C-alpha cells in the first residue's frame, strides 16, 4: 500500500513529462544534432557531419549575418524600449480612480488578443501606398504620400509601430498589476513628508515597481527576438534586408534555400543570443534584490 502511494504522484505527472519530452526536448536535441551536418533537402542523399562548419560559416563567411543581426538588435531594442515607456504611462493612467475603468482595460487588451498575422494584415492595409488610411491623412494635410513598407528608410520603423501597437497593452497590464500590488505605507509617508508627484514616482513608485518592470522587459525581449509573423505579413524581410530579422533569415535558409543544417545553426545562434541577454537581465534583478 505504501509503495502504491509513493508512485501515485509520478503516475499523474508522467503524461505531462512525456508530452514535454516529445514536443520540446526531442526537437531541441534533434535540431542541435542537425546543426552539425550539411543536410540539404534538395540535394538529398546522406547527411555529412561537418562539425562546427556551419557555425564557422555564419560568423566568418556569411556576408549577410551581421546585417540581419544589426536589424534584429535595432528592432528588439526599439520595440522593447517604446513598449516599456508607453506601457508604464498607460499603467499609471489606468491606476488612477476613474469611471468605466473596466471598459478601458477591456479595450486595452484587444490588440494583444489578435494574432500577429491579423495585426500584420490590418497594418498592411493602413500602410497601402494608394488606398491606405495613413497616406489619405498625409495628403489631406498637404504632405506627400509615403511608400511605408517599400522604402528602406521607413520599412523598419513601420514594422516597429505595428509591433508597439500590438504589444504595448501587454506591458501595460503587467505593470498595472505591479502597481496595484505595491504597499500603501511608503506612499502615505511620502505624502506626509510633502513629496511632489514626480518625487513620489522617482523615489517610491519606480524603485518598488522595478522588479516587475524588469520581468516584463525580460518576457517581451525574449518574445521580440522570435518575431516572425509580423515581418512575414508586412515586408517578408524587405526591401532588401532592411527588415530581415534573424528569425526570418533562419526561415529563408531552411525553407527557401532548403539548407536545414545551416538553418538549425542559425536558430541556435539566435538562442544563445537570447540566453545571454536573459542572463544579463536576471543578474540585474538579483543585484537589485540584494541592495
């Protein structure tokens, strides 16, 4: 009877563990092995082990990797910074007592509930150079219409705007939850001492909210690095390579050039970059908690 009770928890956990192994661990290990081969679907034949050859090609011979990495870092830093700032502003506004606040919060969530493909289609229609709403208003106020997604100078900013529109509510909701969980005593003490609104935010609200803020930035950063749907619908990485982030560049190598081995290597390079940035943010969180 004792042995049955001992193994009962494992019996209930086993299905979840098996599914996790099949859907996450096995593909992860399998793709890592493929990244050390020269597997190309078109050529067929047997795979050839090339060791670190794919990784050497990426860092030493690929002329487009650095361009794609630069675009990726610029994109991620821009969207995360803008979404954090705007999300904090929106959260501060929604944290104040006002009528019909529930309706506003519901409306705020709508962009985040849409799939990135739908968001991309909506903004593709808005950016249409001939029939788009944005160019209509530009012409209405006497400005020249722009080819938002067809000009290298405006393509990446246009994608960034669409991403900010979609994910700012996500940041705002996390920060709003953080604001509502803060203790009241420090704020009451600051008011008694005659602190201004800015001083309360600078010396009370922001330090207390910082752990939540860093967690929100961490989650959004990891998600921004794997952005694919929005790029695919809006620009397909163009014009040129002006919007070709690493996730889309990896897709092109794997499903257009059919070089699965090298595409797997690109995906692991992206994974290492994300892990490195995540560790830096986690280290920042731990140092903040120790102070």
